[in-house]
C-alpha cells in the first residue's frame, strides 16, 4: 500500500482530530524513518520526543520481545518483577521517593493533581485544593490536565473545565507570589514549556518559584513529560536548574515508544496514595516496563548524558551559525536536545518543505521550529540535519 492509499483509509475510518502529513511510515532505524513509498527521512521529531534511543533500538526490541514471550499483563493486583525494578531505577535516577505508573503523560498529570489534593486533604487542609499553573503550558487532554493547561484554545468547546485551577501569567513572579496562597495545594510547571515552542522561563523564575512553594508548604509538581529522561542533558531538566520537585511526572520517552507514564513523589507525599485511592489497569505493564528498563539503564550509563549535552551544543551552534546568515531567525533556545528556533515568519511551510526533502522537523506555535532528535543521534546526522534545515528555509529571506 502507498502513502496515499493509507492516508485515504485513515480519513475514511478515523475521526478527524489529527492534522496528519500525507506520509505513512513502515520502518525506523535510529534517527531514520522509511515511508510506504520507500522514501527515507531523517527524523528530528522522534514521535514528539518519544523515540529517546531512536527507532527500533536493538536492546529495546529484544527486551520487548523477551517480555512479550513470557508475560504481557497480569494487573496490579499482583507484584510485577520488571515494574518493581523500573520503579527502583527511576526513583534512584530522579528525585528518590516512590513511583506510580500509568500509560501516558496526561494520566501522569491527572495522578499528580489527585495526589496533591489528597495530600492536602490528609493534612486537614481541605480548603487548599487549588492547582496553580502557567500561561502557555501544556499538560494534556484529559479534564484535570486540560484544566491545568494554560492555553485557552485547547479548552474551546469542552467547557466547563474542572474547578480549582488558576493560571498565572508567564514569567511573572509577582503574580505567582500572589497566586500561591492558603488555597493552593500545588504549583505545576514545565521546567521548559515544550508544546508552545520550547519557551524558557526567565532566569531564576523556576528556582524562586520552588523556594516560594517550600516556604508555603505548597507542593511543587514538575511536568517533565517532555523535558525528562535525559532530553535536556540531565535525567530531569529540574536538576539543571538546581530544583528538586516534590512530584515529577514523566511519560513520552520513558519506554522509547511504548505507552508508559510515571509519577515520582517524595515518600511523605506518595504516602497519600493509600490502597484503593488511585489506579490503572494497564499502568506499569510488563512489556512497557521491559522497554523502560533498557531506557533507564542506557540513559544512566556513564557518559551518556554528557554526550547529550555535547551533541545539543553542536546542534545549537550549527543553528546559530545558520541564524547568523539570515534575518528571519529571531532566536534559538533550549537545552540539551530540545531546541526551539523562533522565526519572524510562519514555520509550517518550512516543515512541509523539510518533509519533502526527507527531514522531519516540527512547526509549533505558528513561528517556531522544534527539534527533538533521538538522544542517540550521531554528529554526522546533526550536520546533515543542519544542511536539510537550511535548505528548507525560504530562499527569498536569505540576507
Ligand atoms: C509537558 C507535557 N505534558 C503533558 C503532555 C501530555 O502527554 P500525553 O500526550 O502522553 O498525554 C505532553 C504532550 O505533549 C507534554 O509535552
């Protein structure tokens, strides 16, 4: 079947909630993808920050196959050996504390929101149920996470939102100071806003917010669904800012493409999820955990994260070099291998041209290009991506 035939079938039988490129991939290998018409692509989107170790990583494939051959699912009524091991590794590699597993990013945030409210209620502070989030944030599509998401366009037509969420203006510590009051149980923050186009908080914002939370006994929830698992050159982006959150949410790259989400909370907070308080049928599924174990072992191996930082710098330096030759690149930002290129022009046509040339890059927020290559990307692939990126930029704007 060709790309076109598959696209027709999708349109005929699936709801129209996704805007899809007219391409269907059959196979992947590292940072490369191959479509149904036999065309090869260099993938700097990685399933939106999911293919952390690249497509079809042999160790991940082997672990998935071995686990699938022995046991796929048993439920959380029983102990699951590989799940226990992944929880141990994840806790060790992040903030310490205890882990809850689910299946996606939005579910991880739902769980974090519920945990924060329950923690407050357990302390007799039933009036402190409010979650403060930030304008421009993205936390997911289910009602709790959606209500926390600071982008009204995602709420349109789905109201009313869940009560008890307050969104503060981006980068405004005075507003945050006022919002974090006796009714607040938690402050929810992406260390770097991903979906809106890799937006960095002003210097000291995250650190100061963390201090305000600590002083007021308000929980700090870091949504590291996009920034976590080594993406920014540290296991958590929070670490790069010197912040230790009370609760961390993870998903996306945690199982290199299998559906797994996780919440890590410090022990005293995690204790609020007692028996029966929250759960998930599939959460922490053995096959997903088998993949996550390989991801964790790989990302925590000596030197791996230093390489991510080095490669991130190579990519950013290359983009800055291109920017130096042009008038339409307004800014280059990000950390590790999560990079946003802000342009003075619409970026969708650029992403379309790149795709036609065999390069996958994400256009977001109208005028940003987002680069999220696998952490295993090679120097040669970075250099090739830079040439393909420059080739996709409009000719007429070259200065
Ligand atoms: C920061 C952040 N939080 C939450 C989510 C939602 O994750 P999922 O699509 O797995 O529900 C995303 C997805 O883009 C995200 O980037």
